[in-house]
């Protein structure tokens, strides 16, 4: 029997990530090849005409799984009945800007959209915040939508996670699909900590630790980390626009694994509400290693954290605490 359609909201749908993301959702990349979807697309009035153009293209593409399109500038209409909300709307970082610079513009959007989601989304709606500062926007959304369970509000660090896998695969000349269990800790910013201490590569002789195969701690503790941390800025420098196709693809990975589950023995990185695991302060949206089952994520427990890692986990937590204070000062 055909499944009922799932309603997926994409805010900022007329923007560049939106333009890459909506066809992926309509093709089943996010929720699976047998899952019909109804797309809800929200943007602001100056982008209404462009948004309508995207809707026209979705119709023209005749996606078999796409059962309807709502394209609107009204947040209530956009949020009504949605099961999944991908929050991309906001102002992107330009060359030379730190993510903090886009804070004031974006947190006020997330405060107001929190209420629309809280009041009109389907119960148990899963929320993924992509727009920067992603962790802090997600925290503001959570705090101003108190009836949405904290476990339903997440932010995107899967792009950073995938970037880490990509760097290891390039360095070792192996398939990226054979590399797993890298971890992004903390903020989706240049203080994030890409950690490969638990990462492995599938080889004909079984799974081997990345550290053993790379055999170059100086690279793993230095250039590898800074390349992943600075990748967003490198893309902006090269494209004069921030990453879009990789962001859209990673957003699909994030929701797919959350809804359909992570493969056995594999963990991924998600920005989630901290419960104090790994001595990360509770009450921040912080990226952790997680596994997902039955539509719920759980933080992977018991991983060893050496002194080098501990410092990096604390540094990015400190930045998130600072961002939280700054966000509240922007809202007051
Ligand atoms: P973009 O400027 O191309 O698109 C943003 C869209 O949001 C625009 O169409 C704009 O009109 C719309 N918008 C602005 N205010 C809105 C509001 N109140 N409600 C609904 N829509 C609104 O930007 P982009 O390149 O698509 O990037 C979007 C966001 O994603 C940026 O904040 C960017 O920094 C962030 N980003 C995050 C990651 C990540 O890994 N977390 C990766 C890449 C980009
Ligand atoms: C990215 O990581 O590509 C995005 O967050 C864009 C940015 O501002 O770096």
C-alpha cells in the first residue's frame, strides 16, 4: 500500500541551498525512494517571485514522489501540518565575515519562526536548522518553542562530518563510503573539533583505525583539523557564495539517518541539545556523535577523550556559551 505523504518544510527555499535541496527531497533522497512528499516552501516577500519560479520548476520536473507544493511567504501557512522542518532561511555569511557577524540578523528570525512551528507544525515534527549560526539559531528556536521537545530540534553539522570523511578518503586514496565514525564536536564554526580518534576505514583485511592508516599524527592534529574547520570559508572564497550542493546533500543525510536510522556500527554527527554528556555544559546545542533508531537519536557514550581532545571540546563549548549570551543580547 502506498505510504501517506510526509510534509517537509524548507525555509529560505528561493535561496541557493533551497534550490539544490528541494529537488533532492522530491526525488526521495531525504526520506527514501518509496516515500511520497508534499513540499512546503517559505521565503520572504522580496523573494516571492523567485520562489514561484522554483515551484514552477518542481511542477515541470514531474517528480513521481511529489504530491503537492505549497509556496508561500506566510510562516503560518508554511508551517501548518509539517512533519519535517528544514530551516535554511536567513542571511548567509559573505567573504571576510565570521558566523558571529550574521548573528543579529538571524536569531530574530528564529525566535519568530519558533512560534509558528510550535503552534502549527504536526506533533513530533523534526526540526533541522541549517542557517547560521546554526547551533545558536537552533537553541533560540528551542527556547522560544518550549512545547516542542528538545530532542526534536537539531542543527546541521553533518556537512562538517562529511567534509572530514572526504579529507580522509582523499588522503588515503580510499572510497569515502569505506570511511566512517569521524566526529564533529561542538559548534558549526571554526572552533569545531573534527576528531578521527574513533574513525575507521574498511579494508580487505577488515576495519582499521584511521590513525593507524594515515600514520601521520602531525597532519591529523594539524592540517586535517584546520582544513575541515575552514572549509566553509574556502568554499566562499572560491565560489563567492557559500556551500550549497554539499549543504543540501548533508541536510538530506541528516534527516534520512534520523528518520530511517544509522547503519549498525556507524555513528554520525548531529547538533543536539546537550544533556551534559562528555562534560559538555547542558543547555547548549552542541554537535555530538550519535546513532539513530526508530526516529530518535542518542549520543554515543563511553568514547575515550584524550587531553588534546578535551581542550578542543571545551574551547568550542565556550564559544557556544558566548554565542548564546550574544544571541540573547541581540534579542533584548
Ligand atoms: P541564500 O541567501 O541563497 O538563501 C537564503 C534564503 O533565505 C533567501 O532566499 C532569503 O530570501 C531567505 N530568507 C531570509 N529571511 C527569511 C525569513 N525570515 N524566512 C524565510 N526565508 C528567509 O543563502 P544560502 O546560501 O541558501 O544559505 C542559507 C543559510 O545556510 C545561511 O545562513 C548559510 O550561512 C547557512 N549554511 C549553513 C551550512 C551548515 O552546514 N550548517 C552550510 C551552508 C550554508
Ligand atoms: C559552510 O560551512 O559552508 C557554511 O556554514 C557557510 C559558512 O558560512 O561557512
